[in-house]
């Protein structure tokens, strides 16, 4: 039979760990302002990829003369 003190300690640790993860998740969601920033960065990367692709085509004579 398990020791009641040991079971209580495990129960407390699991409750604290779960509580901290919930608090961390809520804090992240409340403080997350990076949605618009992420879209801006993604658009910038897409523009850079387009520019590099166009440069590569020009460099190897695949378009633009």
C-alpha cells in the first residue's frame, strides 16, 4: 500500500505543475502581440524569395535577356 504522505506529495507536485503550465499558457496568450509582426515578417521573406528568384533567373540567362 502506498504511503499517504508520498501520495500527497505527488498530488501536490502534479497540481502545481499543471497550474503553472496553465498560467504560463494564459500569460503567453494574453501577452502575444506577435501575430501582426509574424505576418509582416512572412511577407518580407516572401518578397525576398521573389527577388532572389528573379535575380537567379537574370544571372543564368533564363529570362530578361
